[in-house]
């Protein structure tokens, strides 16, 4: 079982249909991409002397070459280490060292940073810039045969975004990736051949993972020319390529719907916006549904069970008549077909409906472990169950509502307070652009609630108004005791809010 088989299937079925596009232009068809990956794979094993199981990293702004490189790696029975292009040299060095990568592909903007990082990663033999002749030369020669990988062979080391510490490399096997792909068809979407997917979010993360189910269904993988998320360019490309799907983090959805160019989007151009990776507030979600139509599907997953724990389907988003519509929108939906999901207490005992506990997951998408980190693996994988570190509760409909990361929960006067619940309320205020709630140590109560608020330009809300909003919507003891107005919230390279940094601002 080699995940690169998906490309072989598409090369046979979809032949000269476009497989890769750079902006509005076709780059390669499916047969050409298959041939390119097989020839590059020959170079990997001969010229670069890589052996089955070796790790090959890449640090690239989103570009067509990232797909060529990935399929060449798998074709040769090697393991890919996609790195987020926005990392710091020291973070790259950590990943290169931890993964033991032998070779690293780069785009020119990252060449210097990776060269600097490489000094601390002695195992790295070579860096190849995909705009140089060294790379072009990899398309020349005879194709190699597809290596028959084992289902348990590592295929992708997914380095977590590290909101709390050093990143850890979730080891995803060929089986994990295939199970995730099939789950997409079961729970998210089964696109018709000839469609497209636009990679505006980092290819090293969710967007890259969605390349499998879409490529296997004959969708062209479209990379913005800018290599990043630019709303007008995104809208233009969604209109250009047919039946377009896109994966966006919630903050990216928000940017899309708040930008004037969203009015230029032709309704029939868009097939699906899948979003996830962080909470999406109900107020934003409703606006997105109004502006984009019933095209949204939510995913809750993590690198350790990629894109697959629960989903809120397009149908549930669309069912506005349902009396539980709002509760549904506030949830992360129901468990994915390929996994079992439980909410448990600290001893792993299953909790009844409505009770909040840690979310644990079992199934074919759950990682093999953390690369080179037995201790972290033992903490996260117990008896085949992945302990996600997320806290939530099931409701009577079987839908999971996420509360927070367990370590973000605030305990005040012995009561558990989930920041997200308060953030949901504060976001209702028109003067709040963004907010994040954390706990501050308190001598009497243990912790007290503090809200960091980014105000909308010219509309700074008075703390009294925010307080009233909370009193109108949630229990008294949950409302913030202090509001801190800031210019921006600290975020990591995936756009996730760093509560650890916010807590430091409380000292
Ligand atoms: P990562 O492994 O970097 O993708 O981060 C995964 C984490 O993001 C999860 O453990 C959750 O805490 C959070 N997350 C993912 N999807 C969602 C979602 N739909 N709603 C809220 N939080 C999410």
C-alpha cells in the first residue's frame, strides 16, 4: 500500500486533464505528473542515494513543485517532512534534526533560512532549490518503479503547530493517509472529476492533506501565484477553476467574508469551503453561510488524527429550520466514519451525555506515534486511544461540542470555566474584532477570568457594555473581571492564538 498509488489511478483515469496549476495556468496533466514523480523518484535513490524509509523535508511557499516533490518521495518509498514556510530558522533546525532528514527542498525565499538551520542538523546532506537547474534536471531520465510500501510505513511526519512547546512529529503512515482520504468521501465530500482545489492555506498542513482525496478524484491542484493567501486573488482563482474546493482556517474564512471582493465570487464557482483547525465563532459562521451559501463543512482533527475526529456536514449547516440549528453550528459535529470518539474522565472512563471530559479517539487515522519521542508517545497513545488534550461534551444528538484545550480551561472558585464560551459571547459585540480569554492567578479564587480584546477601528467597546453582554448571556461567575484592549493577539504560524503568550502579559 503506497499512497502514491492514488496518483497512478488518476494518471490512468484522468490522463491529460490538468493535475497541477500555477495561478490561472495549467502546469502539468495527470500523466505528466505521474511521469515526473517517477523520474524524480529515480533521482532520489540514485543521485541522492536515499534509501527506503529515509526522510525528505521541504520548506516551500505554496507552489506546484510541492506536489511533485511529495509524490516523488512516496514513489521512492521515502517519508515526507513538510514544514510550514513561516517557521523560524531555529524551528526548522529542530525539525530537520529531530526527523533526521537527509535532503531538503526549498523555494528561493527560504534558501538562506534553511542553509542557516542546516548548520544544526548534521544529518542533512543536501538542499535543493526548486527554481534551480539541479531541480529541473530531476525531470530528466528514466522513471523508477513504484515502491510497494507497507501500510505501516511512515509517509508524512506532521510537525504539530506547537502552541504549548516544541513541535512534535506525528508519524502518519500510508494507512493513516488512505483512511483519511476514504473518510473524506464518506463524511466531507465526493467531488466529481474535473473540479479543482485551491491551496491558499499552508500545504504542510490541512490544505496539503486534502490533496489526496481531491487528486484521486481528478481535481486540479491550484496554487496561487503569490504563494500565499490573498483574498482578491483567491476569489479570482475560484472563479477561474471549475467546481472549486478550498480549505481555510476560521480566521481566513473571516478575512474572505469581510473583504469587498467576496461580492465578485460567482455562486456556482464554489463547491466547498472546509474549515477547521481552530474554533469558528457562530456569529462569523452565520455570516459566512449568508455570503457563500450552503457550501461549508467543518472539520475537527489534529495532526495526530489528520483532519478526522468529527465533522459538521454541509447538510447540518444548511438546515436552518432545525430548532437546534444554532447549537449545531456551535458544535464540531458528529464523529467521523473511520474513528471511534469518546469523552472520558481522567481514568479513561466514558462520561454520560452532557458531561465534559477529555476527547479520545481510536481508528485507522490515528498516528503511529511521535517521531523520536517515546515519552510524548506514551502520554498521548494509551491502549490504542489517542488522548487529544481537547476537552468537550457530546449532546443528545451525538454532536460533540469542543470546550477548549484541557490546559486552557480556567478553574475559578472550584468551577470549570471554558474560555471559548465567553469568547463566543464577546464576539457578539460589533466593536469586538477578535478576543481571547485566559485565567489569571487569584489568591482567593485560584484563577480569575481576563479577556484580551482587539477593538474594531473606531468602535472600542466600553468594558461596561461587554460586562452587560456577558450578564445577558452567561452565568455571572464566568464573566471577565478585567478587559485588556490590545492592538493584536499573539498568534503562531498557523494563525492559532497563543494563550501562553497572553498569560505572560498578565504578570
Ligand atoms: P493541529 O494538530 O496543529 O492541526 O491542531 C489541532 C488542534 O486544533 C486540535 O487539537 C484542536 O484543539 C484545534 N482544532 C482543530 N479543529 C478544530 C475545530 N473544528 N474547532 C475548534 N478547535 C479545533
